[in-house]
């Protein structure tokens, strides 16, 4: 939107509503998709990722997996699932769009407008 000329302003009272999935499988999938889309957005807007960042992200996944033993309630388990899934999705997206080169810009941009990929 900013590239189209829209101006954004900071609104301190702004409230954003979003819905997390109720079941852990759905929450995992939603969070994984958010992580992968983060990598796609970084690639679309030509923000490179360093190998150091990939190593740090991999370490974050491992550290989060090890935290599973500290989970003591359903709410903490949901947080753990969300974080783990986001990290895994982001790592997979980085591998997909950067390391494996599976990125075709023509799939996402037509006449200067962003499109969602066709699945």
C-alpha cells in the first residue's frame, strides 16, 4: 500500500482483531502459514536474508522445541505450538524462496500489482 502512495499514520488507540484457531492442529497450520508468508514478503520486497539469520532461526526452532518440557497448561501449549509453527514455517519459506530458488516473481506481480499465488 505504501508503494501505491498511501500514507500511514501511527494511531496509539488502534485495536486489531484476529482469531487464532481453537484446535492445536489449526493453530499450528495458521502460525506455520504466517511464518512462511513472512519469508515470502521478505522475498517479494527484496529484503535478503543472511546465512547468519538462517542459523539463528534454526537455533530458535531447536530452543523452542526443547521448551516443550516446560509446558504446564493448555494455554502455554498453545503458545508453544504457535511459536514453533511460526519458526518452522519461516524456515521452510526461507529455504523455499531463497535457498532452493523456488520464486517466480511473475507469479506475484502483474502490471505492477501484487497478486496472491494460484494454488
